[in-house]
C-alpha cells in the first residue's frame, strides 16, 4: 500500500510580508510546503518531509500542517534549533524579492540525522515524491547522497518523482556550476519535470521554452511542463507536445507561490486522471487565484476552482 499520494520534501520557514501600510504580517511558507498545502486542498493525501526545532514557531508549522491535512509523522524536532525565516518585499507590479535568514535551519540536516527511519520509509512508499531546486540547495554532499538513495528506492517501488528546478542563486552562493552539476545528477531520477522558464534561462542559458524542453528530454524525462508566466505553459509527454495558454489574464497582487500552486494543480490533476494539458489548465486556474492574494498560502475559501 502507498503511504501517501504525495510527499513533498524541503523546508517550511517563517514568512514576514510587508503590507502596503508598512506593517509586517507573520505567516509560514516554503516552495515545496506551499505545493503540499495546495495539493492537500485539492484532495491528495499529502505529507511533508523536513526537520524542525522545538520552538513555538516550529510548533506553529506543525499546527498549520495539521490544519491543512498534511501528515508530519516522523518529522524530527531538534532541540535548540529554530526554522529559517524569510521576508517578502513586493513592488507595485506584484513582483517580489526575498530576503533569507536560514543558514542554521534544521531542515538542512534532515538526511544526516539518526532516528528518521519511519519518515524515510514513508517517502519511499509514496505514490509521488516532490522536491525542488531549493530542496537540493539545502543539503551537504552527504545529505545529497542520502536523498538520492531515498529517491532511487522510492522509484524502485513505483513512485513518480516530480521536480521543480526553482533555481535561486542565493541558495547556491551564486555558484551556478555547482547548481548545474547537482541538478544534472538528480534529473536522471525524475519522471515529471515542472520548471519555470525564467529560472532555466538563468541557470542553463536556454533561449526559449522549446530549448528547455529539448535539453530536459535529453535527460530521459518523460513528462515536462515548462511554466512561462503570462505566456502559459509548454507541455511535453511521450506522445505529444502542446501549448496550454492561461485561461484569462490576471493582474497580480503578489506572485509568491504562483509556480508552487501551479505544480500542485498539475500533480493533483494527473493523479486524478486528467490529461497533461487538462492538468496544466487546472494549474493555471489555481495559480491565478493565488496571485490575486498576498502571501504564499491564500485562505482556503479563496481557491475554489473547477478540478475537472
């Protein structure tokens, strides 16, 4: 039996976001955690794999996950450690800049800890394991080795491995070559790739979304969805290549988690039997709702969309 429909791996942080008034609001988020939240809301049995501290903010993350129906069984709690923190500054066009304080976050240690056997078994037994380029940027070489072993074991047991490149130069110390080498290493384990063209262009120098598709196909990835903002998404499966436009133009309030929510819609759609193009349209619809609100995780009652 599968442990979960989806297990996302990564880091959930404390989020500070500035309102137009200048006041700061406190919330929680992180790219793969955001995807887990939206996937759970779309009906997938979802869990999250990370490590946290024993402080009130870590407990708030646990409570948030529980409220969203996200399993956190087996997630280690490290004494004296606190989660990472990031602040969002949003400009008049809804575009955002992130500022991070996360160098000693416990999530970085996940795959080097003892006592995580049960959590690792849950990851290996999931129907889909989801991670990102930010996930990869967290770990030491030893942590990456262990994570790769876990993905290989999950794939042998029939899991679909889903990856969003989500390249953030700061997380790699602006070392593009190290990031490229790490990404290339893990691309060989990926079944569904969900990159954003802007990120791929920065990291790999791709001139067009079609260039991104061609490069990723060479890694043997069978299903690729290149997100391209207002230009929609380019979808390639083993049988077809199609362009899926956004259903309607939306003036963004805050683009935080646009890609994360799209990914949730896509993965949930595919899990429920939608075609790749239909799942991409569901991703577009969800992302449109998310960018119309501030913060990474919007109120649940604000995301009601057609899922079929």
